[in-house]
């Protein structure tokens, strides 16, 4: 008898949830303890609705039910009850559970209510006696969360600094390193967030294939010779999928340059379409004034 009572108390404690700042039990769990169907339990309450105000009984919202679903779903006693429900369950507070015993009029309901009340009292005493411990745990969790946020923020700053400052200052590619050269140029193109300015006298479709690796919202301004191999159809086809590319014809430049977002400039020793075919270098121009002068010339 003592073992059965202990087991019953454990079941009751495991069925008590904390909702809306109250300790509550769900209608299906109560129905199991009272040995009645859930619908009959709620019908009895509905027939005496004046005895069950909002602070005695309330229906769970969708959000509340979803938050509890994984907890109650693991209970073998409740799988059949919760799995096929058409409506969200009712939650009964301690006062509502006491009232249920009076409207069900069964000996089982009365005895179950007594056990439930004892479980509520035990849990209340446990919470009261361990309030200081809970407060310390909460403070530790808050400090851990604050530490984690600060750590994440510091790491984000480090990564941002690396992204902004750890540019490749100089890289030499030898004949045959076509993939390596294209890989680096692609990574530079992808760094631009708003605008790419490319100065390259010898452009063709291979140049556009590299520029297609840009971010979707990044525009491209291409400065090249008047006898460029790019046709109006090539440009229109590129803009149909990777807008926006603007081409300006000029013979004012000999060397190749790529300017990212109007502030970072690289000198490129070969046309983009020929990168890796012969030995060439890519160099970061560290003097901001040079970028300003190039933009003015353009």
C-alpha cells in the first residue's frame, strides 16, 4: 500500500506543470488519476461552470500547448490522450482540482484529490525551502549567458577585423596556377558588398564568368578598351541574371586594377581572363590616397 501510494505521488508530481505563474495539472492527467474519460471530466466542470473561474481552470493557448507537448508526449500514460485531441487541453489549478472532487462525486476522485493536494503542498514546501538555491542557479545561468554573449561579441569583432584587415597584400602566381589565381580573384570579388570597379583592357566572357561570382546586390563598373571582345549581347545576357554591369570605354589605363566598395584597391598584373596562364602578381595597394586618385581619374 505504501509503495503504491509513493508511486502515485511520483506520478502526480511529474504531472504538475508551471503555467501563468501557477502550478497546474492537465485535464487528461487528472482524468487518469480519477479513472474517468477526459471529456467526461470536462463535462462535469462545464455543468458547474460557475465553480470554475479563470483562476481555477483555463484552456491552454497554442503556444503553451506546444511548449508542453514534448514533455507530456514522452509519458506513456498520456500518449493516447494527447495524440488525437481536437482541442487544446484545460489546465486546472490547485483550487480547481479541489473543486473537481466535489462535482465528480466519486470515492476515487476524493482520494485522488487528497493525494494531489499533498503533492502540491510538498512541491510548494520544496520550492520555498530551496528558493535561495534556485536564485543562485538563476544567477549562475545569467552570468553564463552574459559571458557567452560577451565572448560571442568578442569573437565577432575578431572575425570582422580579420575580414576587414587581413587582406592579401601580395601574391605571386606562376605559370599553370590557373585555379589558384581564379580562386583568389573570386574571393576578392565576393568581398565587395556594394560595388566593384574593374579596370581591365582585355575582357571577354571569361571575365564575366568571374564577375558572376559577386554578391547579388553588388554592381559592377567595367572600364575597358573600345575594341573589347565583349558584345552588347554578352552584356545583356549577364545583366539578365547578374545585374548590374556598366561598361565604359577608355584607353587611359595600361595596368589592371580592381576597386572594392570604393576603398580597397588591388593592382593585378594580368587581365582577369588570363590569370594563371603566365607568371603574374596581385598586390594590395595600402595607400588610401591612391584609391582616391584612381576614382577621380575615372
